[in-house]
C-alpha cells in the first residue's frame, strides 16, 4: 500500500471540509502510480460517494474489499455505496462484515448506526428500532441514534418520537435555515411569536407537513412561510393569514423588510412536535385551496368526456429516495384500463408524451392523455388545479399522493415494500388524510397483485358514483386500521 496513514487522514479531512476536488487529486495521483493502492481505493470510494458518483464509489469499494478483505473501512465504504444505490441486500452484507472486523466500540456503533438507517430506508422499522436501542444502551446520548429512534417511533404512530426526530435538524438531508446573525433560536411552540417556518426535505414532505400550518398560525403573532418556489402561489391562497415566500433555496433579499424581524424559526416537518401528539390531533381534512379559475377550466373540459376522470402517476422519487422500487410501466396498469373506461390523465412530473404515444399505439382504446401545461410547469398551482379536478387518483408513492390528500381527492397509493415513515408498515390508511388509501406491495419487484387490487378498488368506487358526477368531497373517515378498507368507504368527489 502506497498511501500513508497520514495521507489518508489528510484526504479524509479534506473530504469532510467539502474540498472534494483536492481530496480526489491526491487519490488520483496515487492510483495512477499504483491502481492497487488499497488505502487510496478506500479513500476514493468515500470521495466518489460524497461527490455523488455512486457507480465509481461502488467499484472503488469493491476493488478495495477484494484486495483488503480484513479491513473494516473498506467494507463500510462499500456498504455506504450500496446503500445509496438502493442495493439493500449487498449493503446489509457489507455492514455485517464490517461489524465483525471492528476493533473498538466506536467503530462498531458506527456500523450499527448505518445498518439501522438501512433498515429504516427499507421500511424494516422493528429491526431498525432494535439496533437503535442497542446503540443507545451503550451510549444513551448518541444524537444520531436518538434521531433514528424518532423515525422508528413515528413509523409506528408513536408520536412521542417527535422530540427525537427533532435531533435530525441540521443533517445533510434536513438542513437548518438561518435568518439572523447571530442565528435565531428554534421555535419551541410557545404562543405569540413571530416565526419563520421553512421547507425541508422533499416536495411531498412539504405539502404533507403544511397540514400543520393552520395550527402554527393560530397560536403565533405572525408566521412567515419560506417554501419551495413551486408552492408559493398555492400556499399563499391556502394560508392567507401568513406571509408566504417561495425562497426556500434562495433568499436574495426578497422578503419585505419587516418580515426579517423574526423571533425564531423551525422546519415545517417539525411542527408535529407541538401539534400532532396523538391520532386525534390529525384532522385528516383538506387544507390546500386550488385556483378556482383553473379548476373551472378543467371541470368544463372533463365534463365533456362524460365518463370518470382518473389521474395516474407511475414513477416517483430519485435514486437516493428509492426510485428503483417506485416505478412501473404503463402496461402494468392493463387490469385498471381494461376494467374501467375512463379518461386517464398523466400526473407525471417529467415529460411522458413519448411513453404515452408508444403505449397508445399498441392500446388505442385506452383514453390516456398528458396535459403538459399543468404538469410540466414550475408553478405547482397548475398541477394542483388539475389534481383537484379529477374524480380519483391512482399513483405510486410520490408527491402526487400528498397533493391529492391535501386537496381531498380520493387517492389510492401503490406503496413499495421499502417505504417511508409517514406510511409506516402496518396500516391501509395514514392519519394525515381521510381520503387516502394505501395498497401495500407484498413482494419487491412484483406489482401484479397490487394493480389488480387497485383495479377492483376503482371499479367498486365508480359503481356507486353516477358517471361524470362531481359532488363536493364528503368526509368519510378512514381511521379503521384493519387490513381491508373497502373502496366504498372513500369520499365522493
């Protein structure tokens, strides 16, 4: 091995400081001289992963483990790469090999923490909790383990997990916003304050958590909502008592001068710590208000179809959020298309026109259309109006599900085995929305049973609704946590 321990530590420190190009330059020079420099391979795997070059990280890691099978860090870095590429079985195997090779408690806890996080990403919440509690037995104040415990508890609808979830604020995937110098404190839920509430995590998370904004507004002197720019118009209409700015990613002095005078701030997803302490705290009712003019336009268009209108989305996520298991093909929906004659509306957030054209060339009787000016737009108000105007939504786990739920549109969500804490792993409903029905995947890689079940759900729902009917949503609660919730318990729309 040619990379010295000193060089390795230097590369590691450069990487942690964000100087990834400089760190890679050191590794690259050494690997040109000796492609089998194992320590350089381990470092290169770490750097490539931090740079987002996951295939390179994977292959550097594999080479390192083949050449240095007894080294804990080689297996740990390969495990990280597999984890982020959503290769859970391989990642788990790497982490377990790394655990056997650890030489101290600190390294062992590090491996266990990553294994627990892997189980969380895979929806294996009981296993994640077991490992997390094992870490906490050895180190009761381990911040990351406590944060993971929060996810485990919330996934089981144990709302005492919110304070632990709080500890994840400031991590890479949940960055902390700062509006003052020195930084303002985090809001503790106390009334009478001027509070900045900012978006964190994905678009769907932000939409879901917005259900708690009315609670925050009700107890605060003033609320400034700092949201994703795509949501600005929709949130302004839905929460008129607050000041709304679509500046989550770029402040650039766009706020009014008085709005900078805040007392405290908090990420929107953390509002549950104060306003969702029991199942009864979830209203489950619609809270987003679509543009009425755009809704009238869609309603007029769809009325001319004289048949049900169903919005569908068949892909979701990005590689690190399990896109691999959140994608279907249009042909997979054949049982739905064959069972229900409807006008199907694409709710894909990426251009699906070529895919739809190819599908319709082989299936000319399927009435499926993309309205690009409603879905391929930087203004999510366009998309929300379209979703608010359909009779029903059928989608894979994606932001569309949260939008439909927030608008009160009946929605069935095809949920992969590797799910997210908001969906948990044991119920056919979630407390956030009364109108949402979960169809859980039984086996990763197969959707046949779930699509057939969705087809039956749709057929049953429309059998009791007059064709073309567009009544106001009726709030039929779906809080029954039994494994079977009938389609006839969904609200009319």
